[in-house]
């Protein structure tokens, strides 16, 4: 893991809130020159600390997909079967997030599908293509109060 100083941490917090800010604006907020900010951001990307720069889209303005939260139970935790399941989940555009968890289920998925039928089709393929999945449960999101992907960045010690 790369060493992150207080400037790096502040930059990460700021670009997670708004990645469209210019180096000039970020420089004013962290107390560095714009060129130093640009170099640091480039290094953070090269080091894999910043893995992507994305835009959050308002679902209501692009067809209003339905969000499903699915819990998967798996039968066997053989490494090769888990790896195949993870690859399958990663390849599906409707699968937004995948969490390997403790408790009553083994995986929690956040899925954005155009409608219930599309969700059912996806889950049918999931079950057919992944024999390690025993069953799944589904919760349907009735509304969205908060969406985001920001990771809390603790201050440097």
C-alpha cells in the first residue's frame, strides 16, 4: 500500500466529492501548486489508489431502472467455483456491486435492472451458469435516499 500523506488524503477526499474540479481549484483547497496536485493525482492513479473516474447518473433521467438487493447463498466455497462466480458477476453490467459477506448469505449484490422481468432473466442465468449458488433472496428498493461510492479517508497520523 502506498504511503499517503495529508495532501494525498485531502485530494482523495475532494476528488471523490467532485472529480471535475480543476487542478487550480484543488490546489487552493489543499495548499499545493496546481502542478503538484496534477503530479499527485497522476501518481495516485498509477499506484491504483484511484481506480476509476466515473459520473453518477440520475436513474430517473435515463429510464428509471429498478434497484434490487440480492443475497446469494452458495453450497460450496471451493476457490475455483468462487472465482468463476466472481468473474460471472463482474461481467454482468446490471450487477452494480458485489460484497462477499458473513451471516446468513454469502454474497450481497446491488443490481440495477430495467424491470422485474430483466431481473428475473438475469437471476435465471445466474442460477443456470453457477451451480455453486444454492438460492437467492431479493429485496426491491422502493426509493433511493443516498447513492455514492466515496470511501472515507482518515486523516494522516
